[in-house]
C-alpha cells in the first residue's frame, strides 16, 4: 500500500468480493426471465422484526452495488421510549446503507411478481467516523461475523435447529385476533392436527418454495398450538429461515382468515410457545464434535462437555436474549408445563435448562417464540467460546426431576424469572455482552430497559381486580 493510501472500507470490500458481479448478473437475468417486478430489501431489527424497503425489481443491481438508505433507528423498529426519545438513535443520527445479498434472492411463492433479498447494513460512506464500516446494530451481520471469528479460532461451526411453537388464533370480522385458539388443547392429537391441515399445507408449500426443508410437525397442548420443524443447518441460515417461517405464517393467516400468534404466553393454564434451540459443533470435515467418544453412548465428547459448561456458566446472562419479553417469563411462572427454571443439564430431562435430546446434540430450552435467533445464536457462540477456552466442566448430568433434586438439597441456580432480572444478569456478563458488539448492545439495552419500565408503570387489569376495592 502506498503511503497515505486509504484502506478499503468494509462496504467496498463487501461489494467488490470475488464472484459477486456474476451473482448480481444472474439475479438480474432471473428477474427479467421470470417477470419479477417488485423487490423487498429487508433486514432484521433488534426484536426480530423484518424491516426494509420495497423497490421495483429492475433496480436490483443498484441495491446490490450501491444500496438503499434508511434511518439508523429502523434497527430498533423506529420506536420511541416512554420519555418520547427514539430508541437507539435520535433524529439527528445519520442513515445506514443496506446492500442486497444476491445469494439470498427469493421469489415469494404467494406473489410470483415479488421477490425478497436480505441486506447487510453499513454506516454511510461519507460519515466522518468509520464511514463505510459494518453497522454493528445489524444483528444478522453481527451473527455472520461472530460465527466466522469463532470458526477461524476453533475450527468449528455451530449448526442449529429450532422448534418454533406458535398458536393459530381465530380472527374476527375485521381480521383482529380474538385470543381464542382455533382448536382444542389436545397434545399430539391427530384430529386437532387435521383440523388445521389447510393452514399447515399452505405453510409447508410456501416454506419449501423458499428453501426450508420441512421435516415434521405436531399439535401441541395449547389451543391452536402447532410446531412445524425444518432441517437444521449453520446457525446464520437457521436464523434467517426461522424469520422467513414467521413471515410465511403471517401471509397464510392473511389468506385463510387466521392469526398466527408468536406471543410466548397468551393463555394461562396451558403450555406456552417455546422455541427450543438444538445445537451442535461441527468441524470442517463434517464431523459432529458433540458425538460421544467414550463408552457412554449418552455422554457428549470433550468439546460438547466444554460447550455445555460454557452455556451453564452463562445461562443467566443468556436468558434475556432467548426470553426477551416481559411475557416470556409468564412461561416460567405457570408451573407444571415443563418450562425450564433451573440452570442444570441432563439426558432427556425436560426439567433442566439444557438436555441431551439425542446423541450429538443438546437442547437449549430457555428460548421462546419471541426470540430473535440472530441474537440468541450469537450469545450461545460466545458462551461456548468461553467454555472451550477455559475447559469448563458442567458437572454430572442430573437424572432426577430437578424440582425433587432441589427439595433433596441440591444447590442449583435459577435462571432469571423476570425481564428486569434477566437484563441485570446480561449486563453483568461480559462474555455474553460480547455477542452484541458496538452499538448493538446500547440499542438492545435501551429497547428492553424501556420495555421493562413501561411494564412496571402500567396499571393492568390484574391491578384493578386486586386492589380497586382493597380498603377499608
């Protein structure tokens, strides 16, 4: 490099990557051949919402090379806090640049004239500080970069599957949800599953058209509750696919007059909506390093044990990434429905926060249906990184019902039981905080602290019922 020559920015290197022009040309040819006229240029906000802009598809080349501009606050849903301040970024903030990723181009199966493309976010080219740098409040981009760093360091990558439970609610004449499930709360009941078959068929057809390999499903034990599973893959791909799955469900609900509910706990007295993460670490040769290596066919190999040790070490800090809403903790307090409360692990033990669900993988159980997987997977990577670095030992697996074990005297930490406690645990955990680098941490904490404070100052129906006639 010549003296005084400026280094290429992240944006310039991203746009100038080898083979990218050929990918752009292929997408442009496909747009022309398939008669695609419109394009959603989208990214994921701090809460997992799909954000972005719509453009005429003929301008794809411009989006892939130069990008679109949008206010920084869109990464926080452009919400204001209870004091009237924009969350994350004020109105004086600059604008991000979203660059389309040609490899993610996908026509929408419900509207063949329209396609979507995921975008990576950058700071504006002309900014005085870090112009053209990766925007650190881009949770999708952060996950890809953190995963690449983990893989370069350990020679391992995270493969993840998820179990996205959600409830199909009835809608009124105006299309608004009635908080009434479309079926009865009968778990694994084929007749209830069959009652939702028109929805299920259309969700599967759309998902498979958008690259999700659907593998199985069942009716769970809450009203209208379904779990439809797709094949596991690298963490960043699974995170994108879970986001796509939610988008598909929303579209099917519009078409068939139903409301897909991803709220963790809309009903009391029945199970909530979980989103268990099934995870494993693989080497570059395709070997699952969580597989047993000794005489015990249940016990993970050394890498798996250290990874479990890391997650248990940091499970309290991880909780607010995987159970990120006030309502998430209703799932933990409504007892008797297998929601995890204790930071322990075991074989097929649904009373612990981690369980070995099958040889070669374990199930992280604190995640619920409101999770932003781009954040939770990043947090799990950082926790496992620490477990591998420090050779953390998770201790022996717990075979007993954890509640009975605790009653017998076992000393086990509880995970946080409300969002405020979870935020405090997260703020105290430097390892997990590293999963939200740069501005991502500030945006997340502003958003979630405000959410907790808004809950605390709200007078609810329960308050009125409990206290309206409290005295004399």
